[in-house]
C-alpha cells in the first residue's frame, strides 16, 4: 500500500508528465509552423493528440496588438534558444502588422 500512496504523492514517478519547458517548446514550434505555412491547424489537429498553441485557433480574429504580443513572446523565446533565423522571420512577420 505504501507504494500506491507514494505513486500519487511523488511527482518524480510521473515520467509521462510533460514539463512546462516542453509545453513551451511545443506551443512555440506549433505556432511558428502554422505562421510560416509549414502546416495547417487542421493538419495538426488531425494527428489526434493534444496540440499546444500560443493562441486559440477558434478565435475568428485577433487584434494587431494581440498578434504583436504573441510574436514578441515567440521572438523572446527563440532568442533564448539562440534560433535567430526564426527570430528574423518572426520580426519580418511582425513588421507587416
């Protein structure tokens, strides 16, 4: 019985749990790929898995301020990851707003 209780009380045993860092990576990558036209939202959702995104795709429209905020967050993320080519593409996209 002790093992059963430890399973639920010790997060280290939950190896299938996705970390915050992994969720951030997936959300940024999925959103980036959609913005660059590499994949569509429908194609992502057809994979029948949970797909993290930085914006809710069911929203019909986003204000330019919200778009800029999302792009700024993505640029910051990719600077931290030292993926400067992606930063350049995102800045170009932001400049078109």
